């Protein structure tokens, strides 16, 4: 049996106080500040994640005899065929947006959590998990999650408007050898201003198939960006991602060994 970690629940329970607390955080226009505020309001760990990783939190940590989930559970990734099938199932089998909900497992190793969707102006930007561990649900949790998700949606919408597609295009120009030297230098200069501190480059092959490229392009365009110092593009049958502001002290030793030789 897994021993749950005891967290002290946040003291901000009154909904009017929750509104004012998140409104104050919104005025700083910082996603990081919103997450810190949420952790203070709930008194529990808060995680923002995307469409794929939500599968890890929304479903039990065991095989369900479901082709899509079991493939993801065993491989920790979804191949292109499975992803198409999952997206079709998701878009046609249930509404795009839903209300926050609790997941209370009978298995103590799975833990309990509060789950919500970041949905703003008919667009999904990501998902939120608040881990309850051994804490009982609070009657105001659902409403607090709704307020938090709305606040994150506002920030993500603003980022989506101000984050120019040209940022990702700059990465493509910097990688492409046949662009003019002036354009390449301009792209590198622009990226250096946006990527603070050390950074790493990650490359994910997507295959040469046209359908694979089309699907990858669609995913890149729709991917919610929770951090401003992440840039990504598709180049030579691969998804190329730059992660800026890498602080090695935040990682385990095994992860540092991977990051260290690639840090700029």
C-alpha cells in the first residue's frame, strides 16, 4: 500500500476571497504566479498538462482492455494511428469542454485528485490536476477549480494572441542552411533574446509519411504553450523543440546526465 503524503489544506475557502486572490494574481500576467496562487489556495500540488499527459491522470494506472488507453499505458506514448483514433473518439464521443470533477480511487496507490480543463472562448488550452492524496474533498473545491481554470484560460488566450507564429518560424530559419545569412542571423538573434539561460534541444522523429507530417503540423499549431521560452517547429521529418531557462538543480541526477552535455 502506498503511503500518502499529508498536505495541509489551504485556508482560502470563501469563494469571494478566492475570486479576489486569483484576480490579484491575474494582474501580474504570469502563469507561474497563477500556479503558485493555486497551490496556496488549495494547499495541494497543482500540475498543468496537455492532451496526451491528461491520459495519465484521468484514467487508472492499470490496463483497461481498451486499445487506445492500453497502448498509451504500456508504451507511454501514442503512435500516429492510435492518436488519430483517439482524437476521433475524443472529438466525436464526448463534449470538448467539461466541468471539473473528482477522481476518487478505491486503490490507494492511484491516489485521489481534482481534475479540470482549461477552456476559454471555445478553445482548449490544457488541463489541470490538483492532487488530493489522503485529503477528503472540500465542498468548495469544484468552484475553486473552475475559477482557477478560467484564470489560466485568460492568460493562455493572451499568450496565444501575442505569441507570433514567426517565433517558431525563426527556429525553422535558424535550422535551414539554404536561407540567406542575414535571415539566419536575424533568426538566431531573435531566439537568443527569447531563450533565457541555458537551454536544451529535443528532436522527435515523425516519419516521412505525408499524413504523419500533416498530423504533426496540426499538433504543433494546437499545442498549448505553458512557458514562453519553448519554441518548436517541424524540420526534416522531425519535431524540433527548444526548452529555455533550464536549471539543472530542478532535476534528478539521471536527468542531469541527459541535459548536461546538451546545455548551451
